[in-house]
């Protein structure tokens, strides 16, 4: 039931773009994206509800394809502050389940 | 600041000690959660409380004992732990459990068992 995230790790230079994917084997009601910096709490970024919705948060946006049961997180013109581990949480009618995480490192 | 606080932030204990972790949420939520996060592993859900009632126990060993006196406070009592229990313990809250509500996390307690 746990969603699968890909890639597991990404290394970027400042200003480069990245895409993180989250796939579920079950029909989804919603997708939640979080970022966790080392030693800190996961911080909620955004929620996407079914309907092919796309949302943005600064230079971070996401899409949700309900039919494909997957979501993608887009980071454009990455900044050093984007470094951390990104988790998707897949929402079903009865629970929220977190993915394995994607570690993103941005270097100058 | 997510509205969820945890104390202590760091804890070192021996295998024979008894200690407790505390979580408090100021968001008016009705559901609270304990997660374990080990190095290079995904978040592991341990316990779920909804309106002070435990609704989920994910086969957690009895050396971990949760307590939820009200919807704002959650404790995790620890006794006779093992070194493999060393991890970051995260508390979270949401409006209600049993659904896809967004969860808000505390900063965690870094636990080391010697």
C-alpha cells in the first residue's frame, strides 16, 4: 500500500530543475507533499485533490493524475534552501500513507 | 513552527530506564499520531488516537506504551528499550483520523538507547 517515490535521490546545482514522482497501487483521494530538513520536522508543502489539479508554492508546483494514481512534484530554478527529503503522503478514504522519500541535495 | 511541540528534543537512555516523550498540539485537532523514523527508512506509523481513543496500533512492541489524556496531549512511555529502538520519534496531529486529512508534525525527539 505504501506509495513508491522516484528517484530515491537527486543532486542538483543551484538553478537546475527536478521532478519527483509518487505512485500508488490504489485509487487516490488526495496527495500531500512534505519536505523534511535534516533533524527537523516534516513540513507540509501542499495538498492536491483528485481532478488533475495542479498547484504551486513559490517555485515548487505539483500535479495529480487521478487516473494514473500518481503525482509529480516540480522544483524549478532550485535554491540551496530546497535541500532536504521530500515525502508524498497518499490519501485514501480511510488513511494517509507516506512514501519512502526522495533525498534532494542542492549545491552552489 | 507547525503548532505541534515535542519534548524532550533529545534523549539518551539505558535499556533499563523508563522515560516518557511528550507531544502537545495547539491546532484544535482531534487526532494525534506517533511515528518512528529510522535512518534511511520511511516513516513508520506506530499509534493513532482519535478523540482520545486509540484507533490503531501497528504491531508495536509493548515496551512502547502510548497515553492520550485529551485531544491536545499525547505521551509515549518507554521502558526496557533495545538499541534498535534508537530513532527519531515524530508526533503529528490532524483534524480527524480515519481519513486523508493533512497531518502536521512536531520537531521530533531524537532517541538513543545505549
